[in-house]
C-alpha cells in the first residue's frame, strides 16, 4: 500500500471504531469537551487525517505547524493529554477511551528536544493538540506526536481533526507545504545511522568541514577536474538546464587507501556551502533509497557514498537477490537528470565495481584516480603537515626514501618527528630537523609487524 492508501485505511479504522463506541455513553471529560467544543461537533463526527514521517522529520512538523498557526493568526493554546499509557494509543483511540472510561484527561503538553543543526536543538511538541482554523475558516485541531521508539512507535505524526475530510486534508496539505518551506534539513550536512541503544533510525547533523585548496595535495589538474565536475556544474546549473543539459552527476574517486579520497570529499563539502550533503557509510548504506529521496527534495545536494566496494557484493539489505550496489545505481538513476544532485562515490577497489557500472551507464560520468603521491606530492605533503612547526630538515632525502607511501603516511611521519622533538626538548617549540625526520622514518619503516607497516600505507617499507 502507498502511504496515502495506508493513511486512508487507518482513518477509516478510526472512524469505524469511534462510531462503534458511540453507543456507549461515557461520563463527561474536560478533554473531550475541549475537542468537541472547539470543533463544535460530537466526537463521532470528527474525521482524523494522519500523516507519519520518519522520526528525523519531527522538527519539520513542529516548524510547519508553527508556521501554519502564525498564518492563521488564532490564539495559540496548546493542550496535552494526561493519563497512563497515553503513548500507546492513537489520538482518536485516546479520546474514545477518555470518554468511555475517563482514563485520559486534559493535561499539559509534552515537549522534547530535537536537533536542527550540528550545534542547535529546538523544542518540539512530543504530544499535544492545538485548536486553529482551516483556510476556509472551519475549526480544526492539529496534533503533533513525536516518535517513541521505546514503545515501538518509530515514526512521528501529524494529525488533523476536523468535521470534514476535505477540511482536514486541506490543513494537512498546507502544513506540509510550510514544512517544505521551513525544512531544517536543507543545506545541512547529514549522516544516516542507527541508534545503538534503541535500534531506531537516525539522521545526524554534522559540522561542515572547511578545508583550503592548499590542504589537498593532488597531482596537477586532478582537483581542478573534480571541482569542475561538481562545483562547476553547480555554478552554471540554470544555464545548463536551459541549454537542455542534465545536471545530475556521478563522480567516482578511486585509488589506494590513505591517498585522500575522503579528504577530497570533505574539501568539496566546504566548496558547496549551500548544498545539502547526505553521507552514507558502512551499515548506513541500507538507507540509500531514503538518501536519494532526501537529495531530490533538498537539492542542490550531494550524496556521499563512501567505500562503495563494500556494497558491491552485499546482498543482505538489497531487495531480492540484487546486491545493494544495484539498489544504489537504481536510486542514482531514479533521482532524475534535471535534479541538481551530485553523487560522490569513493572506493579503493574500483575493479570490483567496473562491470556493474559499465552495465548501467550514465550513473557515474567521471571516474578520477587519486594516486599515491609522487616526489613533488610527497614534498608538498611534508610541508603541509609541518605548517604548525619549525621545519629545518632537508626534505630531499626523505622524499627520495618514501617512494610508494601514501599521503596519510607522510602526515604520520611528521607527527612522529614532532613527538621525537617534544621528547628531546619538552619545553621548546616543536622543531623538526634531519635527525627527527630520519629517526621517525626509520621507526616507521622498521615497524616490526607487517600489519603496522601496511596500516601505515607504505609499500616501499615492505
Ligand atoms: N591528498 C592528500 N592531501 C592532503 N592530505 C591528505 C591527502 N590524502 C590523505 N591525507 C591525509 O590523510 C588522512 C587520511 O586520508 P583519507 O581518509 O582521505 O584517505 P582515503 O583515500 O579516503 O582512504 P580509504 O580508501 O582508506 O578510505 C586525511 O584525513 C588527510 O589528513
Ligand atoms: Mg576514505
């Protein structure tokens, strides 16, 4: 069932239940009086229109409802429901029980806090109702319910109570439009994940990295090509579209571990400040369809899929026998060419993807190799990671002796040299000379375990 059909089915079930309950006349309830008083109709004539969203949309529902209330300028007077186990029941269920048994009573609003940025959170109604009016002036009640994973309620919910379905639907649609206008996810850096203790799905806000171009050491022209295909297309989006060109792009960064694929992705995030970034790594890969949906909604946007080789063979989450990779490729295709969406894929085993990508052309339109640094690169890396210290060493012999190492090896070399300097002169400024660098390099190359050596990314040392 689609979500609309499901909504309709639950609405019908509720109406039927409410009608069935009509025969038993309960005692008076302030809560019911508040609802029926505002709607000027008995409970049996109340229609509820519901829409559920993933838990991470809670702040958006709050924003949408607040904007709606501001627009309809009525006195904003939220009320809640007091009484045992109210988290189990749906709203009409609660009201019906309230009327029959007096279990639920008028109470204060439950609030919760929900993130709206890497550093910011907002208060949101966890369970509460507010009376307002529909665009046509009819009285309606709007209710917000937050997700409640402890009780198995994984989604958050907007409910609109009115005396006609059209009225309730109209209000819900307007709130939804306002949610889109005030979307708190737009322009953010977001990562999918799963909460360890509750097992519920999470969308986490991350700070946007800000790296300077000089911090990314790549062979001449490589970063330019990458920027051209991402930032460049973004900059000329409207004109490209007008010229009949598609905007959606897929970029694959491939190369050995530790050469700067993730580093480059982080740099690009900083170069696309207005873009929404959605990051998928590890087990979060199973959110790929949701990520593509969000990317379309929040465009201009970037979907980052790290270590995509991990899903090339993984059939555990994909539908049927298809590996998850095909789900990703389908999602990439489904976004539509006119969408200003960039897919950034990284892998250190491009060969494993080649066939799947070749079989489904058009998803990845640029593959860029991020190679091991050459001599010029190694020297630049050593200088880059020596920026904060006093470097007196002659780099030429170090550069010559580190052929085949990764960028992250060069970074670690400087850290070890700094530690040697600090060990020898704890109170002086950190200074790295020939001795610190050669000793650090010897230590790293002599690293006794082969595992340590390969972790450091040094083929030359093997
Ligand atoms: N080209 C580079 N220029 C500057 N620093 C780099 C570069 N490559 C790597 N580094 C440094 O090494 C760290 C590790 O590199 P990064 O995580 O980008 O490697 P990767 O290519 O993504 O590797 P993997 O395939 O294992 O994911 C970076 O955070 C950065 O500090
Ligand atoms: Mg990486």
